[in-house]
């Protein structure tokens, strides 16, 4: 079992894509909280070219991806567990999980298959539809594939959303209100991913549900209602304060019970691990699933820390629970 005095914790952050800067902020929050509560913790920054340990703004230490260790002040360190704060690739798509599994290093997030599944919006929605969970109408396109704008609009209507299939933080997401803008929206989305998903717009109240496991079982955090100032919950709404985030959500007890039940069901059924966040929109009293985030933001602007505050959970307590569960699942 983990010991604050003896265990070496690595907080993985950075990554390969558009969510890199957010991940670095999340990693700093995790590092700060674990350090304050006495853990022996290091920041592991992951780039495409190299991985390194960030000691300070001016001091960086080489990290060996092959041997999975590093030297600090004449001492060789190996991580006992990795806290995954990598949004996007390689932390959220299963690549990091696969590598850590091969190295037999426990980590705080999903195993490689459920990570890859939930990161791929198209695959994830196809699976949850089999569980009779409502989702928006959708059409899938791959780069280079021919399409007819009229057929898309006839099937999905306007407004509709064009989304990069693999990504987060609303990068590569475009709301289309005019048929003349559909082609450019598709083109722009393909700049973010070679696969896209086009969905009908769901009109209703949007909520975000945080779920994790601790010694007492699967826990649902207080639900957040999202009321964006912009047309949808885009990057500015998420990270630049252009949205109302009401926690706990002022929704009926019936809605809370129903959406919590679905979020916990999906966490269990999809074999998710760590802290996950599911997004829903209520349409005529029915919650429709938008997406599942298996490595959600942990910045000061992010939803999960606000849900923890509303429930009276200190962030370091949540992070410690995730570390302990990571060790338990590996034993």
C-alpha cells in the first residue's frame, strides 16, 4: 500500500495535442495539492519528442522512457504510481495506459481499452446506444469521404454540430446554423482529426456529472448545470468564464436521481476508473448523453474541483483516493 514517506508519485501532464496547456495546469494543481499533504511527488511532462521531470521553471531532468526512471540529486527514482492528468493523447486515448501496463506501473485512470473507447466519440456513442441510453442523431465522416450537404441537413436538421471525433475541451467543435456554413465547418473539423461526427442539436438543460470510486464504492459528486453565454459549452465557456456553472445544479430530485444512476451505470458497465465526467442534456425530462471524459480538467476553472468543493471534499483527499484505488486495482 502507498506510504507518503516512501512512495514516489508521478503526475503526468502535457501531451501531444490542443489540450496540452490545460493539462499542464491540471498537473500543477495535482502536484501542489499532493505536495501540501506530504506526498513525495514529481511532475512528469510528456512531449512527443521527450519526457522530462520538471523541478522548477528553470530545472528539468531527463526521464528515461525505456527504463522508466530518472536521477535526482544523485538518487535514482522509479514511480510507484502515476497520476494521469493528461487530457487528450496520449493520456486519454489509452496509449499511456498501455505503456504503463507493460511497465507494470499503476495509474489513476482507465485501462487502455475503455480509455480508447470513450476517447472515440463515435465508438462510445455506438456502444452506449446498445444500453438504451439516448443520444443525439448523428452521421460519421472520414477525411476524403464524399458527402452531400443536403442529405446531412435533411437527416439532422439545423442547427447541428460538427465535431472532431477524438478530442476534448471543445476544440474542433462547430455549431452550424446555416446550410452554407456546413462545408466550412466540416473542413475546419478535419483540421483537428481525420474522423468527424455530425450531430443534431439537442435543446434543453445541460448537466455535468462527476463520478469516481473510493473505498465505499462508486461515488457521484454534486451535479453541475452549465448555462453558457455562447451558443454552446465551448472552450471560452469552459476556461475563460463565459458560462454559468451552478453546483449543485438546481434541477429536480427526479432528474438528479436519473442522471446520477446513468452516470454510475456507465462508469461500471464501461469499466471506467479514476475520476470521470459525463455530459448530458435533458430533453423533455430525458437525459441524453453527449460524451464521457475519462481524464477531466482539474484546473481551478474546471468542473470537478467545484463539485468537490460543493460536496465538502478537499482536492488532496480526492487525489489520494484515486492513488489508493490505482494501487488496489493493480494488486
